C-alpha cells in the first residue's frame, strides 16, 4: 500500500507537469527531431548495471509495475502494454532509465517509473532482474497470419543482424528480445521507430526499416509474433505468479 500511495501522489504531482516535448512521441502524434545518442550508458543506467539485485525488493517494486503489466509480467495481448517477462535485464534497465530521464517519451508510464514511485538506481537493478527471470506468456498476441512468407523473408534480410535468428536479441548489445512479444505492441513500436517518433531508437534500425511499407511492417511483425518461445523460457498455460499469493 505504501508504494501504491506513492504512485497516486506521483501521478497527481508530476502528471500535470509533463512538458509538451515529453508528450510529443509515445503515440501522441509529434515528430521528434531532438534525437539523442541511443545508448550513451550514462546516468542511472550505468549505476544500476553495477548493483547486486535484491530479489525481495524487486518483488515489492514490481507490484507497482503490475498495475499495467500484470503480476505475471505478460502485459496485454491487444498490445496496450508490452510483455516484460523474460526480457533481457540490460534492455529493461536502459528503457526504464531512458523513460525516467525523458529520453524515451512514455507519458503513461512516466509517473509510475519515477524515484518517488519505485525508488533509486538500486530499485531499477532489483526490479529489472526480477522481471528478466519471470517466465513468458505461452499465448502472446499474434497477427492475422496472412503474409508470413513475406514476413519471414523481410526478417531474414533486415532483422537477424540485431535480433538474431529466433528473435532472441542480444543482452550485451542492448538489442531486445522480441520473440513472444505481442503483435500489436511490436507493430506500434516499429511504426514509431520508422517514422521518427521514438527518440531512443537505435539509429541503425531507423535506417534499416526506413523503406518499409505498412504492409511490409505488418508482415514482418506478424512473422515475429509467431516465432516459438523456447520451452525453458515459457510458463505453463494458466500459470499465476506465486510471489503475490
């Protein structure tokens, strides 16, 4: 209850104070021009990566995140909120630190991510380590399945360099795991990256997908949404997080 009370206070205090630039991307229609280095590794990111995680505090901090991402970390299959479970810890640290530093625009998440809501760099280390070890959703959201051959070819030609053959990404290089992610969420992020609306996007990806049509985009993301999650990483159907019983 203590942390949930902090959330309400943070939303009240900080939500109304977000600048127009903080709302520009994140789905609010603004074209971003002040693109920063996509991964400087500075600030809270660099500190959090050096800290030893505390699992018990990670469980407590994640309860704040679960308001949107659910207790299992699976988000929503309609893409409103992404699956976080099983994501690389380095990727989670970077994205959370970027949101807190306003290097990635996410007005919905911003008040929940603030130190007033979840804590300092130690909290970042704790919660990201906890999330990374959660088993993934066995039934992630998928596309229509109507152009998978094109999607597979586009993936092989454009995506394997960073996201690897099976969407597993790369922990050390901060390339996210996209296998098992919800189709609708990936589609939205792909579009924002292609159209210059996500400020912390990898510039190599921006260049790589600049020529994708909407149909290409839908096809490749549909293909990715259907790559099987390795059995060791996926939860049984109907699994519930025992840490919150």
